[in-house]
């Protein structure tokens, strides 16, 4: 379990830092307009989505003494670390030259990311056929991912107060951690990966893959749920720092630490929902977590801003209205993280059911399409954010680490940020829950007693 949990640490670290900081980095440090930043991330994710089925197919057809998955993870570990470090450098030149640089580096980064993450994810189905153990494996996976992401947020919060050089130092540290964690995971998983179930060695054209996917009704539901949940989660994650500093007026020295309680809450949520789903069922866990997530989003949307002269010491003054606002904000963020942790756990714990429904059980293909949908969701979310902020008159800067202090946004941009933090994610999560309303009635599902 520990070795499997470490397998998602490197990619989880990368995903967390990119999710929270890349859009603010592009608009606040590299000086890219919001529409360019959003479009850039969308293009990156389109490429990332395109390479998923290819790497999944290649992984299924790789034959070594260590199985088909580990060689991909080992080979991509170092490129993942190097490209993760390089993404946080601001080159000299025009917006066009900077954009070209970031396209090249992020294509390299996301290719390495896929070569680690996709073969690793396929192992959860191949290591065991026991549903209970599979759920525990996915809980361990996302526990490792969130802990690694938490370490990345701590590093970022501690270094970004020094200016753009802090981004470079952050990249070097997290790049090393991503490579190291991936290699340690491979070492620990090697004895088990050699004995894992092998995929059927059969060439399958892209058109036949699509037909396979379309015929698997359970998989269609799972990917619809995953797309909606991840669109909502990624939209909130991308806009969160902007929301904290420009809408809620949280001081810059405090705002970059606030994502850490979110990660901790999501970590505890993973453990709770894993236990809850094993006892009461995965769909019940999804609904409970989803309703909590929606409620917290709607509260976040209407919270009043904190006074501009608020200091960290005031949070301990009981009868201070500003400290009450700050505490309410923190509680809301904790609730969001606790509820949103179901977006990590439940879709992936349902995936083996869909794979088992296919007689050939090509885990690599299904895992590739699962990751593809996640990346499409991320790309759509950041593109939507960039477009909405641009039309709302959002302003970018070349050197703006303390965003709330150096930029005054128009009221239309503030309203848009609130909608992206609250209403839009709530609607997406609500639709996701509706897609699963008849899942428990299907005969093909395992009943709760077997969970």
C-alpha cells in the first residue's frame, strides 16, 4: 500500500502546484493576459489528452520481466522532474516568445506525466480483483497524491515571498521530489507488478477502442461523472488564489498558506469516504460528499471580504468581526476539501467495475480514456476561466506576487471570480450526481455487502 501510494506522489505534486499556481504565475509573474494563459493551458491539455490513448495502448503491449507498467514509470521519472522545474522560469522576450517556451516545456512535462501516471493507474485493476482492496489501493494512491501536493504547497508558500526567484527554487525542489518518489514507488512495486494480471495482447485500432467504450454503459456513466466533478474541482482550484487575494482580501503572506488546510481536509476526507463507502456503498459516499461540496461552494460565493487592514494576529481576537470572517472562510474551505475528496476517490473506485464488465479487461485502454477525460475537464475549466475573466475585464501584471496589493480589479471581474468559485462548480457537481442516480439499481454492480 505504501509503495502504491508513492506512485502518485510525483504526479500529484505536479498536478497540485500546476493547479493552484500556474494560472496565477502566467498572469501575475510572466505577464500573460488571462485569455492567453487560459488558451495556453487548454492547448497543453489537448495535447495531453491526445497522448493518453497512445501511451495506454503502448503500455498494454509492453513486455518485460517487470511487467508492462514499471518500465514506463522508471523511464519518465527524470524527465518529469526536469520539466517540472523548468516550467517556473520566466524567459526574456515578448508574450509570443514566452508563450512558445511554455508550450514546449509543458508538452514535455505532460508527456512525462502521462508516462508515469497512466501505467501506474492501470496497476490498481491488475494487482488484485478484490473490490475492497481496490478501493484501499485508490485511497492509498490519492493519500500519497494529496500528501505530496501538500508538501508542494508548503514549499511554495515558504518560497514565493521572495519574488520570481522563489518560483525557480520551488521548481527545483519539487522536481527532485517528483523524480525521487516515482523511483521509490517503482522499487517497492516491482515484486508485485511482475505477478500482476497481464493485459490481453491484441492490437486494436482507435475506431474499435471507441466502439468498446460506447458499448460499456457503466464506463460512459463513470467518465461523465468524472468529467463534471473535475471541471468543477479544477475551476475552483485554478481561481482559488485569485479569489482569496482579490475578492476576500486575504493578506498575501497568509493567502498562499490557505490551500494547505484544503489539502489536509481532502486527505482526511479520502480516509473517511473510503471507510464510509466500504460500509455503506460508494454511491452513498458520493452523494454525501457531493452535497457537502455544493453547500460549501455556495457559501464561498457569498462570503463578505475581509477588511484591508486585517492582520494575522487578529484571528485570535474572539469578538473581532474580521477574525470571525476569516474563521468562517477557513471552515468553508475545509468543507470544500472534505466534500471534494470524493472526486478523487469514487470515480476511480468505480472504474474496475467497468473494466471487469469487458471480457478482455484491457485496463490500459480504459485507464487512458479515464485520464483523457480528466485532462479534457481541466483544459475546459482553465479555458472557461480565461475567457470569462477576459470578458469581465480582468487585469494581468508582469510582477504581481501579492496580487491583491498591486492590482485593483473591476466589479465585473470580482463577480466573475465569485461565480467561478461557487455557482458554476455547484452546478457541475449537481449534474454529476444526477448522472449516477440509478447506478445502485443496476444488476451489474457489486452490492454493498461485498464492499
